[in-house]
């Protein structure tokens, strides 16, 4: 692997620890930079209270207009409730200016309310259209000089006009509320952006007095922590002994069960076999991944179940629960870092090493990797302890300052390691320094981090340190995931995997099918890597889970490109609906053909026409339903049809004819790409079928573009329509002195002896005619691939010539008999019958 890959691999274990420990760079920076509130004030925000009951409405709001539709009344109620919700969210935004997580959740609620407002306004449009239609039917009121209309008509018109005005007013109100929702959403976004900037750029005075105060506060915090933990352990052992031991026992059982089951299922891809001298790169990636993931998941199961059982059995106190949770998470992260570092660097087994570094360099890289993971873990753990115990903010600032300095020094020290190797050096070589780009980058990163921390921007330095580790690690993991997908999608690579071998053994898949599955597996790995790690990068850069959920929801349901709105969920639903309709159509075809038509003794041609018609209708309906479900406006199809009609009218009949003919060829498939077809004087192989023309390559490698309408209207012969089985004929002529039965026997033997001549149907010989001087036979053979018939005929002709020559049989081919002068002809020759030369087709005398 190249030097850049070497450097990135060294950060794998570092970063993945921070993925579990740090939890979010922005959150740590906020802890380091802003004043810390007491423990009681740091409790999580309580869930939002239920929606308050609606306030008493005024008389117009409480009662619907006489004659108003229920849909209008329901829309008015929904808009009133939405307006109250917007006011409630606006009040909560003012009180949550310092809580980014709550602001993100409120933004999601505002987006949901905006969609609800639009839906409410859209729901009244059908009723508005009905009113317009009814008013058009009623007509205008009669003029003064006209007879008056019936009172019931006048009353109905007034009621409809009033309801129309109410709907228009409702639409205006909905538009106003939508504007207010948009302004509130923009306000929340601006508040979050300002909060993030203030957190990172907050300046803190770093001085000896601050560090001294932090040191003294550390002593007090340590005593408070000892008292809290000691009192909790005493309480748990004296009064909660059985629940405590039960929780630990159940946690160990869960971890053991998960570990044993995982090893039984994944032992072939976890264990490193000693007899595997040169494992493939995909095998190295697979072993490194599973040998790290499976034990880590087992330890995670133990940590998660431990916390769950301790909490369920009421063993944990509110002040101890976050400390226990962070401690368990830190243990899992450190174990994961150590396992992953050993799997990637493999200091003891160089043949399993994923990066090309020396043995000594691999061992030396483990120390700074583990140190950086430990510093990140301790910083997060100590920050959580300070938050739980309500320690002063100076202690959090000092811890983050110290962590930034240590991480900067570790980065600078990594530049002094000499791990790289030349292409021709072995792994036990001493190693060479980093490439200049990598070493200078490490030095600059470390020095810049220390300088920022010393200048007083502790929150910014801690954020940058976290992003160097976390974001860098995520990018490295994306790179490794892409390498894994690329390796499994290579030609022939998937067949060597366990899954490929199982599919080949179980379903008898061929190499082509396995390569296609491997390509799909590689694309799936790409998608999973991006879908899993991109959200982690967003989380590290200050975005909340609610933001990501909203983006994913919009990406799936509402993608706008100009004036076009695309819904991935709708497209997927349309595809599934079309597939269902297609399957139903095919089942209906088979059922009608195999039951109704077969029992009715309908002619085969009629059965085929009915079956084809059902197929066209069913697929067409399935396509329309799929397009409708996908959210595509079918009026666009009407526009296309209108455009085609205009095109026909303006002289585009040929283009439209070829277009429709191409669609028929693509759907009906009388021939496909690769078939050998004959149409008129054109003969060759089909190379491409488009909606306008079909490309045919002749045997002279000339490409002919034939319009599709000609192929539809003319007769087309297809040598390979159903299969490539074909028959070839070889004409043989012999003199009358030959034994015809012997000739037939020899031709049969010659044909059967050829390896490419089929035994079923077998070859046959036909005595076709008596000529003037010869007997004519025809040898008919069948070959599996008609494209090889020329070579087979050539081999058989040579074999016939040699065998007949050995048998003393007359020439098995037409002879050209030259003309002779009358003086050279004897009376016996003159009395002999004339011969016809098959070569020239003229009557000629035979020379003696």
C-alpha cells in the first residue's frame, strides 16, 4: 500500500476509540469553553409536555358556518391547532438557546408542522373545485329585467359563494402560517449556528492561577468521587447484594452466549490459519474486520447488559449511573482500539499486516495509538464525572487544555517513528522515516494544536483534536471499506470467498453469475460504508441526530430538482407495484392459456394472440400504476403523445414508425443481440437494438444500420432464435461403379467420428438423385452451434476425400469435363451419352 495508506492505517485504532468515547467534538468543546452549571441544572431536558388543551374559541371559530362542509371545519381546526403549536415552539426556542440538541428537535417539529399546513390547505382543493363546478351549473343570478329564479337556487348559490370565500380565507391563513413556520425554522438554524460558533471561539484565560485552581479543585473532586462511589458500593453490597450479583451474572451469560455463538458461526473468518502462507488481501481484510468486531461486540453486549440489568434492578443511583455508563464505554473503546491496532498492524505476524510497515515500526506505532485513545477516553470520562458531581468549570477547562497538549505532543512524536519500507525490503528491516509530506503534516498538526490551546481557545483546540482523530479515522474506515468492496467485486474474487463457494456448491452458480453477485456485493459494501460513516462525520461536526433524520426523510420523500420533485420512496413503491403487476400478468397468462384456452381447444395461433394481448395490457396497466405510485404526472405522457401526433402530421411518420417498431422489437424480442439473422440481402449478427434502428454486423465486419420498420414489415430469418442447434448438408457425387450402400455406410461413419457432430439428432445420408454420369448423395449433420458449421463441413469434406481415396471409390465431387475436338473423338465415344458438368452447367464431351 502507498505511503498515504500507511499513514491513514495508523489512525484507524486511534479514531475508532474516539467514535465510542468522545461522542461528539462539538459537545466536548462546549464543555471545555462555556461555564458549567451545577449538577442539578445539567439534568437532561424533560420531555415536552403534552399539547395543552385548546383555549376556548370565539363564536366564529367554535361553530362552523351553516352549510359548511365537514372537511372545511376539520381544516380550520387543524390550522388552529397548528398555530398553537407554532407559538409553543417559539416560546421553547427562546428558553433553549443554549441547548443544541433541543433546538434540533424543535427544528424537526417545525418542519413537520410546515408539511401539515400544506397538507391541510391541499385537502380543501377538491371541495373548492366542486363548488366552482356547481356554481357554473347554477349560472349567474338573473338580471333585474329577467324572471326571478327559485328561492332554493338562490339560497344554494349564496351558501356555495360563502363556502368558497371561507375556503379562500383558509388558504390565505394557511399560507400565512407557512411563512411563520419558515421564519421560525430559519430562526432556529441561526440560533444553532451562533451557538456553535460561540462555543468554539470562546476565549479562556490560561494562566498559572487557573491551573493551580484546577489542581486544588481536582483534589476536592477526587474526594467527592471517592465518597460517592464508596457509599454506593456499600449501599449496593449491604442492601442490593442479590440484584447486583444477579445483574453481573446475567451480563456475563449474555456476553458468553454472544461470544460462543459468534465464534461458532464466524470461526473460519476470525481465526488466522498458520498453514495460510500467503493470504489474499481480501482474506486479510476479512480476518482483521471480524477478529476485531466479534470480540468487541461480545464485550459491548456485556457492558450494555450490565448497565441494563443494574438499572433494571434499581442498583444504580442517579449520580453514579452516568459514571458507570462512561466507564463501561471507555473499557469497550480501549479494547476495540487494541484489537483493531493489532489486527491492522499485526506486529507478530507480518503476513497478515494490512499496511506495509516494518515489524519494529508496527510495534512502535501501537504505543502512541493506545496513548491517544486513552487520553481521549480519560478526557471524556473525567468530563462526565465533573458534570455528574457538579464541579466548577475551571476543572473542565483544565482537563481539556491538558488533553489537547498531550494529543499535540503525541502527534509530533509520531513524526519521529521510522516505519516505512522500500518495495524490495522485508518486514524485518529497520525501517525508514515517514515521507516528508506525512512527517511535516504530523508536526504541523501537533504544533498548531498546542499553539491554539496555549492562546486560550481551549474549546477550539479540543474540537480540532477530536476531529483530527475522529473524522480522520472515519475517512480511513471509509477508505478501507471501499478497498474491501473493490477487492470483493474484482473478477473471480467473490468465487474464492466462503459465500461464493457456498453459492457455487448449493445452487451450482457459474463463474459469470458469481462475478455478478460479487459486483453487487461490492456496490452494497460501498453503500453501507457511506450510509454508516457519513452520519458519524456529521455528528462529529456538530449536527444532531434529528438533523440527519430530517435530511434522510427529505432525501427519501422530497428531492427537488428545479420544478421537479422526486420521491425515492415513491419510486421504490412504483417499482414494487410494477413488479407485482408484471408477476400477476404472467400468472394470468399462464392460467388462461393452460386452463381456459387448453380446455376450450382453441387454435394455437389464437391462443398465442390472446396470451400476447393479455401480456401487453397487463404490462401497460402495471406501468401506469407504477408511474402513478411513483408520483409521476401522467399528463406528461399525454404531452408526449400529443408531440408524437404533431410529428406525424409534420412528416415524421417514418421516425414514429421506426420508434414504435423498435419498441415492438424490444418487447417482443424476435431476435436479440448476438443472433444470426437474414433479412433480404442482409445477413449477419445483431450488435445493437435501439428504438430507431438495429445494427447488424456482416461477416465482412461491415456495420449496417437497418430501420426497425423494415425488420417489422419484412421476413426475417433467425438462425439462433430458440437455440444454436443447426443442420448442415454436404453434397457428394460418385460414379455408378460405386456401391451406394457402401457409400452411405462410409458417410455415416465419417460423420459419427467427428466430435462436433451431434449424436441426437444423429447424422443421416440421403440418396438424392441419379445424374447422367454420377449418383448424388447428401450427408445431413447436426451441430450444437450453427456458427461452427463451416469448420465442421470443411473437416468432413477432407475426411470424405481421404476415406474414399483409400476405399477406391470414384471422385466424390463434381468433375469439370473439358471440351475436345471432333477429330479426337472415337466412334465409341461419339456413341456414349453426353455428361452435364455441375461446375459449368453446360453439356460437354468427356475425354477418354
